[in-house]
C-alpha cells in the first residue's frame, strides 16, 4: 500500500515545467510560440521603418545594445533552464513538502529561503507552486516559493553581480527586497486569502514512472529555454528601442523624479516580461535611471509581468491572478523602496 502511494505521488510530482497529456506531453512547441511568430512577422516591417526613419548611427546603436543584452544574458539563461530541467526530472515533490514546517506561519519564510537554493525560471515556478498545493503544502508557502525561487536563486544573483560590477550593495538589496516581498505576500495570503479565489488546475508536472529521466530533463530544458529565450530576445529588442528611440526629454520627465522613475520602472518590468536570469542586464542598460528605480525593475519583474499573469490565470484562476499580481506589485515596490533606500 505504501509503495502504491509513493508511485502515485511520483506520478504527480512537482516540477518546473508542465507536461500536457498524450501527444501534447512531447511539448513540441512552448506556450509563447504564437507570440514569437507574430513578433517575427512584424520584425521585418518594423526594422524597415526604423532604418528609413532613423539615421544609420541610431540603427547601429539599437543593434549593438540589443545584441549586448542578449549575449550577456544568454549563458545565465542557459544555466538557469538546465538546472530547472534537472530539478524537474530528478527531484520528487515530496522533497519540497517534507522540509517545510507544519505551521503555515513558519512555512512561509522557509519556503522563501528555499528559493535561494532552488533555481528556476519564473514561468516554471507557477506549475511548481500548483503541484506543491496538490501535495498538501499550504498555499501561502507555495506562493512564497513561487515568488522567491526565480528572484533570489544563485544564477540570478550571480548575473546581477556581473551586470552591476563593483556594486555588491545592489546584489544584497535585490536579495533582501525579493525575500521580503515573497514572505510578505505569503503572510498576506494567510491573513486575507480566500479559497474561492484559488482554483488550482489539475495538471501533471515532473517525472513520471516508466519514462526516462534524461528524456524528461531534455524536454523540460528545451521547453524552458525556448519559452524564456523568446521573451529574452523580445525584452532585449524593447530595451534597445527604449534606449535609442525614446527622446531624452521624455526620460527626464520620469528619471528626474524619484517616485515617478520608480513607478515607471515597475510598469516597464511588467510590460517587458524579461526572464529573471536576464533582467539584470536590461536594468543595467537603463543608465538614465537611479539605482533604486533599477532595483524596483529587478524585484518586480520576476514576480509580476504579463506572461506570469497569464500563467497564473490559467493555473489558479482569473480571480486569483488579478488580486495576487496587483498586491505583489504594490508590496514589491514598497519593499524595494525601503530596502533600496537604506542600502543604495
């Protein structure tokens, strides 16, 4: 009986990447392919307009900034998705549930700290949190892990240190602000969360008995890398266009005001939807903004962006996604402002 229960647990184990049923489980095409096809179809005309409307140095500057961001971030994206795929294939769900304390109030900070040593893309954290809830983990702890894992893991912190050389205070501020936001949201869910807002979808994630773990690692890595890599390229293109095409007078309106720049960068993080392994390089390229505003960009981005809102709505329901994303953004800005103001 015990062996049967263990097999059943393995069959629904947590992971960083969802696998669909039947032929769809092969995951031949990740979720963002329609978006990438649209972007590819529009890229030619957009570039043609840019080439005609802007002088040649501006086009060259756009290409240089875009390639620089992509090339700098690509190794960290590759490492992060490889580690995420390994967790997906080789780490059972019971490992996560057994290390958490039984009391939800204590499980929240433990889940937040667990994100430091368990790297994963923010896209992967949604199915992991969903599976943890199905395995009996309190939703507050699962949501804390959902927010902390993509924001404070070693790959992200290392990328931040390289993107901001000689600025260890920025790395520390990102770590503390992200942990504080994740824990605060977990405790906030314990206080105000309602079961009717949460409608977890029944979906398989992780290793399945009878399937090759190496094959599951390959599929998980392929899905994560293509999924996050597409958004990395789009984010780099948008950041480059922002740096080159937006007049300095417009930036001065926001960068000249501490609070307007913070709010602007928070909104930009939501719109660009850059992968957490790469967002530090995008933030570092936005040199017209203060360190605090760029910190807000890096704290908000891995926790609230357009692709995450869509994933949360599809997994937990629209009522949850709207409330949770709005509250997370407010808490992230406040935590970043308090911690960044003290350290930067």
